[in-house]
């Protein structure tokens, strides 16, 4: 069974599965390279309203497949960053569903998602200090924004693994589910996501990513004014029905 990224789209949810079971779903160079174009295609698909990233079986991702990487620093570490940034830039809500090990580049990918749900027993770690690698500035900043500087330094200085409960306390994880409960909760939550306004979600993603230029703030005001999303939401609330939001993000 060759290492690969599998994906499917159903009921508005794109599910991307990291598959390399003989190596705890470690990412090969080919898998790192395949992720950005795959995300580009899914982002352009109007049927996709949200994305779930997970690993096959009982492991999320044990990081980069070290045995398949070049000993050259630039080649070895330059593969993960474009994949991480493509995931962070995905224009619709993203959720990492984590079982087992979420380590190194796997944790890097999970951190690039908007949200992270984990099953009890999951283990998280970021291990550049074990390899003598300098973690990318953007990746470091993203981690600090999630967990704060002290926990980020703990993880990056030591390379030690932490459990799901500590990950929850520090903000690395948003929810921890009992064994056997992860799939049900992810399905339930993503059904909720696809029922909500894409206008709200798209604006939140842009605003949360950093400073918003005045022209972009004006753009979102205009989208709100002309989309009729708010009118539909209020009418649905008053009529006690499910809203039918129709705004879709522009393609390209």
C-alpha cells in the first residue's frame, strides 16, 4: 500500500486522509508536495463547505518520513512549510480530527487547521530540537498564537510529547472526546458548520488571520449589505426554521 493522501467530498465536507500506515502515517516528500494542489482543487469546489484532515487508522501523523528525506537541510525542511501554509490559507473552515500520535510535521499540519478535536490518548509533540532543525518563523508564530509563548517554548525546546488533556488546557486542542466518540462528534460538528453562513465564516477567517486593511473591511461590509444573509438569518430565527444562506465565496 503506497503512502498517499486520500480524499472524498460528501454532504459539503471534504475529508482528507493521511495514509502511510506502516510508518504511523508519516508524510513522504510526495505527500507534502501533493497537499497544496489538492487543497487548491478542494477550495475551488463549490460543493465543499468545510474540510476535515485526519489520519488513517489509530494515528493522525507521526511527522515527516525521515528515512525518505534528503540530508540536505533546505530540501528536508522546505517541503512541510508550503503544505502548512496552503492549509492555513484554505478559505473555508478546517478541522483536524486527531487520534494517536500527532507529532512533528503532523502537529504542524494540525496547528494550521482552524480547529482540532482529539480522542483521549492522543499525543502531541513538535520535535525540531531532536533533529537540529530550526522551526520556521511562521510555524513558530502560529504555535505561539495557539498555546502562548511558554507552552510553545516547552514544546519546541524539549521535543517532549504531551497528552490530549494538557493539549486541551493549553489551547492546542479545542475538544477531547472519549475513545470511540471522535467520528460522531466531528460529523455532528461539521454538519453544523455547513448549515451556517459562509459569509460569516469567510470574513472571520480573514479577520482572525491578522490586521485587516480598510479596503478589505469595506469589502466585507459591502458583501454583508448586498448578500441578504442577515435578513435571511433574522427571518429564519423569527419563523423558527433553518436558515437558507445562499452567499458563496467568489472563485479565483
